[in-house]
C-alpha cells in the first residue's frame, strides 16, 4: 500500500504539475492574445490617422496644381515688370549723367557770375 500511496502521490503531483503548466500556458497565450488585440487596435488607429494625412496631402496636391496654373498667367506681367525695371535703370543712368552736367554748368555759371571780369 505504501507503494500505491506513493504512486497516487506521484500521480497527484504530476497532475498538479500538468495543471499548473497548462494554466501557465493558458495565461501566457491569453497575454499574447491581449497584446495582439492591443496591436490591432493601435494599427487601426494609426491607419485612420494616416488616412487623414493622405487626404490632406491629396488636397494640397490639388491646391499646388491650381497655384501652378494661376501663376502661369502672371508670366506676362512679370516680363512687363522686368522690362519696366530695365527702363528705369537706364533712365536713372541718364539722369545721373544729366545731373553731373547740370552740376558742372552751375559751377561754371557761378564762376562766371562771381568773376565777371575774367571773361
């Protein structure tokens, strides 16, 4: 009987061991399932957020294309402004030359006016 009790004790111990291992594995699997569920929820949330970014980027792309088409209409005005700028630069050069001549003439007139005897 002592051997039967040892076998029963051994069987009970093995049964407890297997039950504990089974419980541990079930707990680990449940933890893994919980992690997977959390990851799935996070992925759905990130996908939803990035979908919004994609929509925004698509809208921006349309906006940029509209700006490009509108800016093409300004090319003629830009050319006209560049031509006017060139003309103004040339006019400033002429004014500078005229200013030097006027200054020189003023100087000569003042010289003649102050020294009438030297003429």
